[in-house]
């Protein structure tokens, strides 16, 4: 089995990070390393916890004190990754299914597959992510948000692994060689928002299919470290996305044109 490099950007809040890492350690995948990219932690307890991780050969700690730039932090971790597969994992994702890496790698190792995402649930157990749809309720949105995880959705898409236009970077796997063939995440145009979607669309442009694993799920507490972001908080990134992906916003190839883009739950427009 190939080595998997799990890249986790973080800042302070060591209890949240420890919960994330403890779940990662419970995975059944035998070969993995964890690269923690610390974006300027200054809490004593967090610094102590990070130092404690360095005694484990499976962990690498990278420090970056610059302004928050998710793309840069992820790229920094990818630069030192040794694994053939990269996983970008938010520190507020609880990977509490021991088969999650195996389920993602099953797809990511296929030569025609680009990015692989996971079915994610909110902390209350409701659906948070099962793939992103261009143009949904704006520039891009998650489909079926708020459903029970057992609800099948349109054509049982929420229960079966399937191809999608894009997946969230909260938990995203990709072959390292493929990631760098696309020059990684775009640090300049998409430092905080839309970097994951942009990567997925660039992969699709080059003939790769993006996949979401729906047969299993993880929990995403979502924006726990940085807090909730106001809608339309990043106008420069939104304009860049609208400019770069206007054609996709108008016509997502994985979303039937007869369905409404005004609601997260698919219904006839």
C-alpha cells in the first residue's frame, strides 16, 4: 500500500487538533504520515502539544507565521510530503471511520480520477457535504445540505460513490504527482475560499473525474478554528471565481439542467 501524507493546517486549539489526530491514528491504513502546518500558534498548551507530536516518527511539524492563506499552508505541507497520496484534512474533521483512507484511496489510485472527497456530516449528524454544484444558490454550493445521512437523495446519489464537479478541501485526497502537475492550490487568486473548487475544475478541464465517497462518512465541525465566515466575505476571490469559471457556473455537467439552482435540495426548476 502506498504511503499517505495527511496535511492538517492548524492554529491553537490543541484539543480540537488532538481529537482530529486521534481519529486519524485509528485508521486501518498501515502506511501514513501526518504533516501539521502550524499557522502561528501562540497558546502555551498548543505549542506543548505540537512539540509532543515531534517525538513520533509519523509526524512532521511545519511552522508558518504569515497571514492565514489556506492554499499556501496546504502547498507548504505538500512540498515536504513523502506519500504518493496526499490528504488535505481540516483540523475540525473527525475521521472516526477506520476505513476512510482505504475508501478514498480506492478511487484516488485510479489513473482517470482527480480529487476524491468524503461524505461529511455536521456535528448534529445532518449532511454537510456530498459534492459541490456550480451555480447552486450562487457561485457554487453544497447539495442536499441538512438531510439525514440515511436519506438516499436523487437517484440514491447520497448512498453511492459517484462523480461530481468538485469536492470540498476539508477532506480531499489526490495523487501527489497529479497535485503538482496542476501547480497545487492557487495561493494568489484563492488564498481562503474556492481553492478546492478551482483545483477540481482544473483537473476536470484536463480530463480527470472527481469523486465523492458516499458509502462512508466523517464528521466536520466546520470553521471551528477560525469561526463562521460571513456570506460574501471575500469579494476578490468571488470575482476571480466568477471570471475563471463562468462557463462551469452556467452549466455544471454533473447537475441536470432541469433542476433548480435556487435550492440545495434538488427539485425541478
